[in-house]
C-alpha cells in the first residue's frame, strides 16, 4: 500500500469523530478535501473504510483494522518526537493529563504550580470518571492519569504518591454529628453514593461487605459535588475523599462523622501505560507530583486523617 501520513491523519480524524464535517473542522480543512483524502486512501487500500447509513458514518471491518494501526503509528511518531526532544535537551512541551473527578481539586493546584515553575509549558486537562480514565489509558490517549488504584489486570504502571482518606459526612444539623458512632449504627442510614464502577463506590462496598454491615445505597450521583449538595440538603450521609471537602469544612456546611474504623485509607496514583516512553515534560511532571503533592496538601489536612 502506498499511503501518506496526510491520508492517515485525515482518516484518523474521521474515524475518531465518525463525521467528515467534524474531522474537517478539527483539521482546519474543507469537507471536500477530507472526502478526497479518504477516497484516495480507500483506493490505495482496495477496500471501503467507511459506510454511510442515513446521516451517520460507520467504520467498516477494514476501517476498524486501519484505525487500530493508525493509533499505533501515531503513538510511535509521538514517542519518536519525545526521544528527539529529549536528545535536544528541550524542557518545554505540552502535557495531556486526565484526572479523576475526585482528584480535580488538588490536581489543578499541582498543575498550576508546575506551570508556574516551568515557563513555556502548556497542558490539556480532562476531568472525568474512572471508566473513561481506564479507556483513555487503554487507548494511550493521554500522557499521565491521576486516579485511585487501577485494575491489576491492565498493562499499566501505577505509582502511589499520596494518601486518600475516605470519610463519612453529614449535614451540620444531623443527629450523628459530634457523637462517636459504631459501624452498626450506619445500617439505619441512607447513603448518597457515586455510580457503580467508581473508585469510591468500589472501596465503600468492599469495606462494608468485609465488615458485614448492610447500608442503604439507594441514591446514586455521578459527581462528588452532587453528593455533597445532596448531603447538605439532608438526603442522607455521604462517603467522600477528604480532598474534596476543603470549602465545606471551612464554611461548616458539612461535618465529618466520628465513625468507628474510619477513615478508609486509599491512595492516589500517577498512572501511565507500561512501556510508554514519557516525554521529558511528562517525566518532569510525574516527578513533581511525587515531590510536591504531600507538601502542597499536607498542611491543609488534619493530623487524624494522615496515615501514621
């Protein structure tokens, strides 16, 4: 096959967006120019790569195979560029970082401090849920991810860098506030929880299952902000990372309950694909997270929530 990088770049954009129009906009090309590149590529391949049904565009079987190899080629080119830049000693660059929604508060601070100390650095930040983070890692779509512990069966490097205490919170007027609480007392309480599959939900269910405590998990929310607002409104108790509570604790809108065997100590991890050659700027940020995260966050966390 006599293919060009331009054709592959255009194909990848159409395959990613499943839209000639959106691909053209992303590449700053006209739609006829995109269509022409795809037509030439299909002629070279000898098979149709897309099929259109109504207004929707779909990848054919050959298209799905080509898309797989396109992503691999793009990753190899990015790696080659990173190696060349490293040989030049370049300390500038663009970071693609994705973080769990629970980690957004401190991860944004870390990024801001890193950019402040390294002029010329730019970044893209995606704040999303665990499912999408794992998909991005599987597809090699980002440099680094900050999240809870990923599944052991994925081909990843996961480096713990900071404790992540999970605490039970209630509205300030809740009758359990200010009391020492046995785990068994929580069986009568309603919990507002994250969706199935989230790291916090997994840790919560595992903890109560191991302690043989049944709790009411009828209310699900897709973000920690929604959980905190629901708890503040008196809809139930919440289990959240202490790193999400700075404003609520300062204003007294929420209170951390003194529950037996809490907090649940988990960890935050810097995660990336095993075998991935990180660009110099990604290596620098990874090291920065390990060096600075505890320093930036430790002063704001009460001693009882620091693992001894």
